């Protein structure tokens, strides 16, 4: 997607995130059952890790470090991290402690016309996903914190729904692509 003025209609709901986690776990389990026969090798560890007390503490520390979008706080209250190396080229939602470390090292991502954004995920190609204060999700055009970012989703819910579609599309095709 190109840059635009799309704004998330609603803020992320924790109950919705929990439901997404259950759906994603079910779809990933199904994908992993057929992965070896489709690809000829064993899959990696594809999982959504639910938040723990340690994760909640890391989220609180991240909030103290930088003002993060409320949707990111909601997400981290439910999800600690996600690793999906076998969905397309891979998708990885970083833990709050990883995000804090990256923030200390690189700072916020600057996107024209947006509040500074916080990188929270990446893909297997090294592209980064950042959430801005508007609730919009942005994807880097290269494997860099400092290059251009294009609009990827109107919000985290749309971002997660896109991941669900990517998992589902691999289940529907014979070769997983």
C-alpha cells in the first residue's frame, strides 16, 4: 500500500486479540501438520506466545521508556511474541523487551505526516513493521530503520487479519504458496 490518511476506526480490543491467538494457533497447527509433505523438510517453530507476568513487566518498562500507541500496550497484554518463520517468508512479532532494546538502540521510526512510530515486528526479508500513534501499521521498504515506510494496515487488527489470511492461503494451495 502507499502512504495515505487511513486511520484505524477503533482501538484494539484485548478479547479480540485473545480470539485471534486461538484462531492463529489452530491454523498454524494445521499448517504444520502438512508442512513436511508440502515442502520436503520440517517446519520451524511457528507459535504465538501468550503474555506472562514477565511480559507484562516488560510492557510496563517499555511504556516508561517511550510513549507507545495504546494498541501496542493492549497487544502486549495478551501476546508476548509470535514467531511464524514458515508463513510466507516469515513474520515475527517482537517481545516488549526486544522492542525496548531496539528503541534504545535505534529510537522511533520517523514517517512523514505521522507521529514517531515504534517498530514491533519484522518479516523474514528483514522488513520492519512499525505502529504509529494514529494506530496505523507501516512497513519498511527495505531492511532498514531509516528508509521509507509505506502504509501496511489501518491498524493492528487489520495487520493480524492479514496474517490469518496468509496462513489460510498456504493451507489452500498444494505447494503452500
